[in-house]
C-alpha cells in the first residue's frame, strides 16, 4: 500500500516524510495544495487523513517498527507533548532557546520518550534538520553536545534520513527551500519568490537569491506603493505589518511609498485619528514620498461614477438595505438593474443634492449577479451620508465606498502594486473588474497574511467599544494592540519591526502568540536597562542585623554590572533593612542567605504574630560567607525616609478567549479584571526616572516608567513588561490592591 501525501509547496511536512521512510511505509508526494492548507494523506480506499500530528500517529500505527507511538497512556501523552513542542524549531528567535532546552533534557535521556525511537524523536529531529545551515553550524560546534549526539545517533541508525535531507533540505544543509525553515529576515520562505511566472527562472539565472520575495512584474526604480489606513482609529500591530511590508518592497525595488488616508466614511473618521496615525507611522520609521487623501479625489470619483452610469456599467438602486443584501446572497437581480440611463442620472442628481428621495438610493456597479464570488454581485459604489466630513465639511452628501474608491485612486496615483491582506482575497476579482470598467491599467495586487494574535481584538470598531465604555484609558492604553499602546506597555519599536519582518510576506494564516514578540523585546532591553530594587509595601518585613552598621553609609555601584552605559546608583547600607514578605516566609532559623549587592547574613530569629504571619527577622552579617552556598538571594532596601513610593501595575488580556469565532460576540468574553496595581517601595535612585524609561526591578521583572517622581506622596507608576515566558499575569497582586 502506497500512501499519497499532499501538501502546500511552501509548507513541507518533513517529519511525516521522515517517519514514513523510517517506518518503511511507501509514500509519494504531491506539493500542490493551496498555501495555508494542512497536509493530507490519501488512502487506497478513497479515505483521507489530514494534519501533521494525525499523519505522524497514523504512520506509527502502520509501521514495521514497534513503539513508535503506541505505549502506555503516560508515554503516549509524553509523545503528544513533544509533537506540540517540535514546531518551535521553525521560530527564528526561539530556535537556540529550544536547542538549549532539549540539550539539557537529553543529558539524562537517550530518547525523548521511553527507551526507544518514537515519533517524538522524529518530529524534533525533522524540526532541527529542516532549518538547514542554521542547525548544521551548531551541530558541528560543541554548544549542544547532547543534542548533537542524539541527532547523529538517529541519523546513523536510520541511514534513509540522509536521502530525506538531501532531497528536501539540501546538501550539507545548504539552506535549500524547506517549509520548516524560517529565516530571520523578510521573505525567508523561498517558495514565496514564485509569486510571478518567471521567478523560478530568475533563481536559475542566479540574479537574485532564493531568500528574497518578488513583486510580480516589478521594475527597479519604478515601483510605487501605498499604505492606506482609514482614519477611524489608531495604528495597531496588524496595520504595522502592512506599513513595514510596503517599506520593505519600496527599498527592495528602489521605489517609493505614498501614505493615503482612505477617508470615505465621515461617520467614523476624525482629524485626531489622522494626526495620531501620522505619529505612529513616524514611530515605525516609515519613509514616505507624500501624504494624500481619498477625499482629494472626490470630484474625479463623482465624474467616474456618472461616466459608468452613462455607459450602462452602473445604476441607481433604491432597494431597502436588508432586501438588497438578501438578493445579493441569493443572486437575484434588483428591479432597478435595468432602469434607463436617464432615470439613473435623475436619481444620481437627487443623491448629490441629498434630497429625501436621493437618500433612499445608492449607486451599484453592474457586474454579475450570478457569479459564485458574491463580491462581484453588483457591489455598492456610492451612498448618501449627511454627516460633515472632517476635512471638507458638508460640501458632499454622497460618498464613495472603499470598493469603488480604492481601485480608482490606486490607478490615478500611479500605484504599481497594491499590498492587501489575504482577508480581501475574494474582492480581488471585483477590484480588477472595476478598474477595467473605469478604463484603467491593471494595478498588481500582492497578498500577505493578516497578523492575528491570541486574546487580541484588532477590529477598530471593537477597540472603540472599549474606549467608549471606559474599560481602557484611551487608544494608547497599554492593554491595547495599538502601536501607542504596546509602546506604552514597554515594547521597543526595534522588537516590533524584527517580529513583523520575521513573519515575512507569507500568505499562510497564523494565530501568533505574544510571547515571541515580548521575548524579542527582552533581548533588546535586558543588555542595557538599569537595575533597581523594590519591595512590596504590604506586609513587608524588617530584618535587623545586630552587627550591621550603626551609622548608615553609601556606596556607588553600577546600575548594570555588564553595561557601564546604564550609569551608577547610590546604595545605602543600614542596620535595619526591608525585605519582601514572600522572602521572609521562605527563610528558616539559622539559615544563611545572600543580601544582593552586600553579602551574606545569617537569620537567627523569626518573629510571628498570633496568626502565624512573619513580622520581624533578626540576624547577623556574615560577609565572609560564600554566595555560592546560599539558596536564597534576597533583594532588600534600607529602612530610610529616602525610599520612594511605587505603584507597580500589571495587565491581563482584554478578552478571555484565545480566538473568537466569526459569529461570536466579543462582549461575552470581555475580561472583568485586566489591571492590578500593587503599592511598593523603591530605592531613592528611582527619583531620577523619566517617563518612558525602561528598567529592571531585580527579581521582579522589567518595567516601563509611565509616571515619574513628582512629589513624595505621589507614587512613581511602573508598568510591568512581559518577558516572553509563559507565566501567570497580574504577578504582583496582593489582597487589597486596586483592580480594574
């Protein structure tokens, strides 16, 4: 029995092929599925199975090798865990972290599960092999010796894997295309280079490396792109991907980018949004040629609408909206579709005047009401709206729809390539049809996948709901996915750019975790941000050191032991010091602990109240003690009036569900508790923090200063910055903290 494996050309299921080869299961490959599809195995009886993990389990069950998957319940579950972990090797920023984790695990294990090869080993092995040159360079080094030993032993035992790597990865890991390979630059998936017909030929000619992505029919120096946000909200992380991809292609082809505001709906738009969108575009570092507005072309758009009416390519329809929607869904032509040109022009003038009769009408394109693609079933071109426009006031009573204005202005402004997310794919035929009716040349559409993140709403309508209902402070709230929101939370723009460019111009739809973005951010801030000390105010405990200094003294120490540029800080040493309650309850009598930036101390006495809560510690300094021998390394603050008040703020997601279904109401999954404030005390050096400064509170995490020191009774406000580790949110909550 030979299995037929079908998969997208840009998403090779290497682990499935490797498992089949090892198991001796004959398999043929067919890389013709559409991008984004899951791999499928076709059986002889006409049945099929799909999904990488499902296929791996199936192959293991029909294999000639025992125990590839079926073992006891615990081992089978362990294998499932490894299958879910294996895709991490395709993540550029997490690759070495994953290597380190598996290397440590293999220190005491020959195989990942049990005492023989399983599909867990095959999945992780394939994840490494699929990265080509990146793994090969590490494999030949001594950095991950246990991992390399395990990898090499599997390769030696199952020589057929040499054939697999030679065919699908490339000789000696040369970096030939493989679906699991993720470069850390834009367009790393080489199959995306085949978006135009001659891309493969260009690769053969050696004129362009396979790692680049091509725009169809693009000429160097002649590419003109546009980033066209609607001014109905602030720029969010999804828009950022579109903006940065436009800039990438403009630089790639020595072209230019236009910023165009698609301001065709006065009900939603305002100058506030225009100003802040420009601010966010500047924050992203987007270099653009000029700023235009769709409203600049309202006269020409109206002329075009009238031209199409005269040519019989558009008509005026007064069908009620709900009935019109139903007729479009059912493919039923409107009773107005065959009105005379004269009748249509008469009603068009009524619309322009904003008369009572005119406001019941709209202009529709006469396309094809029977087309299976419902977007070309006579779309609406113009509708009446009495709301004054934020730029031009009440001059117009009719406004073009996006579907009508976009193909017109793209062509009119000389745009060569329009980048659109794949959610608009069904509208591509409509876009080209309308441009043809208008008599314009074809503007090439280039699709990329929309950026979707877990527990995140990107709809401006839904984000506006949070603003209007007072559940957030505004569009720059640190819980929002807007550029201003995530920057206020503590994200560096360099991290955002790196994260988005790593996703590339792929058309595959993915639900991304925030952890990867925050892990990238940590790599940027950790090497340079200053270190400070804080103690949670509630239930803090005094530690009295009997042989401590009778007179407080000050030492100047670096704020970052490995980066002098972070500056220095003054640390006061006293006989009585504050420590966190959680640390105090972890200490035993006569235990030696390390006081960070001071030395060791031995706790001699622990006092508790009637309820068993620790209230005071007594001990002695033991500075000659070795920090290597202590279990607890404690942060501390001197008992001093110079300490500053802090409000440590942590956040949770705005919704409680990872991904909303299309018909699901987001209001039903709004998180009731998304912000917690915890009072704390901080070292006196924090008086010098400025708004926007990023710091680390030692042993507590990374923070951004949102409100600096103003006066002693007003706390410094610090926003907790996620570090990319899976951890509970709202880490600093205490029983009586403020919750919103």
